[in-house]
């Protein structure tokens, strides 16, 4: 009996050592920087239940698909400064260039959609006007009124000879009936699902979701923003509830070349091909010189956490104001501290969140961050509506809109994309829209938590990066 116990204990020790070795190799060799809560959770799990947590780590653990270049060529500061357009804040242009993102480009036209029906009409018009190529990527594609309407438009485009490609996230679209997919494919629409967890677990990307929302036609016209393709993002419900408060936009011009390249890279990644294929913005048709915009992707396909780095830097460079709008507000400690320091040096920080979102755990997890910001001098507004828009405005120099929430999953795990707008009219539009939401909202009521509430928030926040 003693010998069996000793052998069992030795086997467990070996399993723990192997699990920790694999964790270390994958994390270090792949430069998989992690949130401390995530790292502690994985290590404790492997020490306690290595037979369970090692396979789970191999399936769900990795969060980066690329590594930083071994020999990065870093231009001197003078070269970087001269290459940044005057409309782009110097600190932002230099930072984004150092992370190998495509530079800001002038475009012919930008139109924002705050009304859901307008957003749907603009997307359908883009699909109807496509002549050669049409690419669409979404996280949710519902089998409802909006989903069927867009599906019909895609089928009609394919019928008139347009090459139509539809990229759906493997988790976000899990409720879409297989019959609907077969119908789309039979009509000529090329459909791929992005990293379906149970079909490709060995690649280690089952926890990495494609949360980008974009449609691009003929390398000229782009539709993007925060809206998924489902009724609640565009139309009032049959019970009389209004559509969710969200934003999307159209851009005509050089940005379309970068977005086309983004879709091509994601389309290849859905088949396990991780080497990106970039298309130069100079190849885009129908440029312009009015609206300066920059595509800012973030996620496993980039060595840096680009959006997190940009938000962190903006907290230290902002001179007058920062506006943040997000449905789920669970930033990491570094961002919270940076925003608190910005408040204390006189920056006017304002945050808009829904009074109650569609994810109750996210509402619990956000409370510590909101209380810290209020104590530092920030203004927090709670909208009576479900606000799903994602907006960041820094001073009057940069406005961002897109798919990324201000939480750990969007900033560190998901494939996301925001678009940065640098022209004064576009920034002013985003700021005015944000202030309209504030006017319709109530101030956040600060309340010191009780002991049980504090413990509960801490437990939820410990896994908030997965929400």
C-alpha cells in the first residue's frame, strides 16, 4: 500500500512538472504575456489537477498567433516624426508606427450611423452596389429578420456574379442553423467559420474569438463599427423595446485597401494559415483627401496588444479630456491607474456605460473600476438603454470607433478592430454623440461595498478577462 501511494505521488509530481514545463515553454517561447489573474489561475490548476488543466491549456491557453520580429528595424525619431501626418498626434503616430500598423490615410467620405435602420440600409446598399468582390465578417449572424434580409442580399450579389465571402465566428454564430449555411453556400456565397472550438482544438485557438465587424466592397467602400448582424442591433423588438444604442460607419477611400487586407488575413487564418497577406492602401481605388482614418487591429495576429498600448499612452498624453463609451467596462489595473492619474493631473475623464448590460457578471466586475475613477475625479454616466457602442475620444485630436470593448477579453484575447479618425468633423461628431448619451443618462451612484459584495466583485473580476 505504501509503495502504491509513493508511486502515485511520484506520478502526480511528474505530471505537475511536465504541465508547468509546457506552460513555461508555450508562454515564454511564444511571448504570451498574461494578466496576473490568468497566469495564477493556470499555474494553480496545473499544480492541483495537471491531467485536466494541461489539455485545457493546450486548447484554450495560447493567446498570440504571432511572435514579435527577431530583428526589428526601428527608425530614428526624426524619421518617424516626419512620416506622421500633421492631423495625427505625434505620440500616437509614432507609437502605432512602431507596432507596424498601417498609417493613417486620407479618404473621400465618412458617414456615421447612430440610427439602426440607417445602419442597416447602408449595409444593404453596400452589398447591392458591389460589382466584383464583397467580403463580410461578423461575430453574430442571427437567423432573424435582419440576418435573413442580409443573407438574401448576399445571395443576390452572388447570383449576379460578385465573389461573396462570409466569415463567421465559430462561437458567436453557433446558433445559426446548418440549413441556413447550406442555403448560402448553394447560392454561391463562400462561407467559413472562424475557429470552431470542437473541430480544431489542437491548434490552441479555441478561446480566441474573431469579434471584428466589417464589410468591404470592391476595395473602395467599407462598413464597420460595433453592430453584429442581429435584430437587437438595428430594430426595435416586437415587445416594444428599442434597438440597442450602437454605432457603425461607412468610409469611402484608401481605408478600404487596409480592410480588404485584414479580411484576407482573417479568411486565411480561419483555415489555420497564420501568415498575413497585406494589401497596400495605395492599391485601393477612389481615395480622397478629406477624412483621415486609420485601421487599428488588435489581437492574436499582432505581437503587441495594440489597443491596450494606445489607450495606456493616451492616458498620459491627453491634455484636456478623455471620453470612453463601452457596454462592458472591465479594464486591467494598469489602465485604471493610468486613467486615475490622468484625472488627478486635470484631464476631464468621462465614462458612459449602460445602467444594466446584457451580461450581469460584467456589471459586477466593472464596479471596482468605476468606483476608483469616481474617487479620482472622473464623471461616470449610466444610460437607461443597452449601450453597445464602443467609442474613445482623446482631446479633440483623435476619435476611435469599432468593435473593441474596454475589457480584458477585447484588449487581450479577441481579434478586434477600431478605426481612428483624425479629421476635426469626425472627431466632433463622435464627441457630440457621446455627450448626447451623457445627457440622457444618470450619474453613477457611488456606494462603498459591503464585505460580501467586495469579495463577490473580487471573485468575478478574477476571471473578468474571460467575460
